[in-house]
């Protein structure tokens, strides 16, 4: 693996930031269990946070990868693990909403990785074109 060092660096900061997000937003997890629109808004907020984080991390990682790789899905999985473990083992307020919360976070991380890969490839092409123009 040519990008092993980069992948290791990305996985460490991704796990730390994902864990920090869930620790600092832990007090808002109680809103996920609210009925009607309050719970939906809370789920949407958590989903958007993790979608955006996964998108940014995947896009940034893919931008400088040479060749085809699926390592961005590993990064998305590592973004998903801290909130999933937190919801399953630590948080007690999510009783009935634990499964839907975990499902929303998983879907958000996967979607962010997918679109982050596309955005990273686009930026990679622009980066390579700029390098070719500067060397010509």
C-alpha cells in the first residue's frame, strides 16, 4: 500500500474528531427520543454533522491518492464507530431510538464517503492538470 502512512494519519485524526463530536454532543442525544418533529430534527442534525465530516475527510484523503483505492470507506467506517459504540454501550437515554440513530449515522457516513470520493477525484484531476501546466 503506497498510501499506508497517509491512511494511518487520517484514521487517527478521524477517530479522535469523531469521538470528540459524540462526547461534546452527548447532552443533545436525548432529543433523538422526542416524538414527532423534535426527534426528526435531532436525527437530521446528527446525520448532517457526520455526513459533512465523512465527506470532508474522504475528499481530502482522495485528493492526493494515486490510482484507484477504496480506503475512503475505511475512513468512513472509523468515523462511524465512535458514535455507534457510544450509542450502544454508553448512552442510556437512547433506549428505543438506538437502532434508528445508528442507522442514520451509518447512512450518513457512507453517503459522505461516496460523495467525498467523487469530489476528491474532481480535485485530483484539477491538481494534476495544474502540475502538468506548471512543468510544461
